[in-house]
């Protein structure tokens, strides 16, 4: 188990309030040395995709209705797929830039956008074919995905996508609490999470979860944690990443709070929720709290590190004041 406390200073780094990392903002492209690639708006990736080649294939989110989310407010459109010509141009550019390298050639590609896995089987297959053509060193392809992105694909298509290299999806399930899923407009149920992830399991496609601490609201955090553990215990997430809900004035959730329709957990209550989630997880997985939303960052392997993680969380709950944690929450700036 590893643990870190970053305090106020960490709030100004490049980790975002939802556990993502921002790579670019409001630019049609990024130039580094003599390499130019297409990127639109703010580009997000999970912290654990730091070594992956970021390839833009979509921008925005097809759903774009979650009450807490403000990640794509900088875009003038809801969702857009990149033209295949732009994707091919970027792959050609990477091939040119890495020509002659003896080591360090890309071995993994992370497709950018809120949910590129929503693309049809044929489009995902075409992208994989282009990646193989220009970057034969690449062994796997990952992306963000929504649960609803899996639904329209047949079991045969999922298996073929796995054979093409699609593996290691990151899915923001947020919770297994159906009441919270409905209120936040996630667009699926806990039963959908189980059904579609079991299909991914059968296809051999690995996946990680983002869990949003406090999404169930004040007084319901530990209930939501137990419901989420029940869901996770029936499937096989490689990693469960806990991110602390941070609410911004331009979110629909902020308006719901102003109308008196929802109340956020206290900061200490959030850590009690995380502790309850870990206590109830019975599967082998990595549990991690990453990103600037977490005043205390830590990760460990379950079940091996469960007791260490629980002791660590107990120390936070018992020794860190609500006021100190609130100061940290207020210092996390939206990017």
C-alpha cells in the first residue's frame, strides 16, 4: 500500500477533480518539438494511462446529462467523431516522429473523448486497423466508456474487438446505488452494470471503474458504498478508483443544491464511505484514490492490503478535522 497527502499545494497540479489528468485545453492541436496532432478542447485521461499514446477519435460526450459533470463545458458541441483522415494523419505523424527509435515506441494507445467505445463496431475496427498499419508496436487500445456503449455490441463483436487489441476500458460507473444513478441522470441501472460487465468479462476485455464518493448524498454514503460493493463482487474490475465529488457552480447539481433537492456529504463522511466500500469488497482488485479531488492519495492491492488501507482510512477519520478537509476541497480549482 502507498499513501500520500498533498494538501493545498497539490490542488494546482494537472490532476482534475474527477481523477483524470488534463493534457490540453482549448487548442486545435498540440505541438511538441516537431510533432503536431489534432486535439479538441480539454483532453482527459486516467492517471494510469500516463505512458499511453493519446489519440483523438472523439470529442465530447454522447450522454452529457450527468448532473455533477462539467468536464466538457468548454466544447461548443455535445459530441463529435474525428474524421478518419485526421486520425490517420495523427498516426502517420507519430510514425514519422518515432522513426529510428530503438526503444520507447508506443505499445498502448488511449483513445480520447468521454466515451469513444460508443462508436460502432465497424468504426472501432477501422481505427484498430489504422493503428496496426502505422504503429505495429502497439499491443492494446483503451478508452473511456459508458455502460451503455457496450449494450448495442454483440458478444461476437466484443470478442473480435478484444482480438483487435481493445482492452483496459475505464468506465465511470460512479456507484451501484440505483437511487443515486437515477437522480444524477446516469442513464443506466446497477443491473445494467452487472449485465454489460459480465459480457466484457466473457469477451476477455478488462475494465476499471471510477467510483464517485458522495454521489449518494448526505447520510447515504455508506449505503451507496455497500450497494456498489455488491455490484463489484459479481464482476471483475481490474481497478476501482475512488474520486471525491467536487461540486462547481456551473453544474446542474449545484442548482439542485440551491433548490434544496440534494445535500452533499461532509468530508469526514466521505472517508467513512470509502472505508465501508473497501470493507465490503470481496474480489481481487486494485483500489486507488488518485487525482486532486483526494486530499489523501493512496492505492493498494485487495485483498492483500485491505487491513492496511482500513487502518490508514481510520487514522484520517480519527485525526483530520472536517475543517481541514473542507479547506482542501475549496482549494481544488476546476480546470
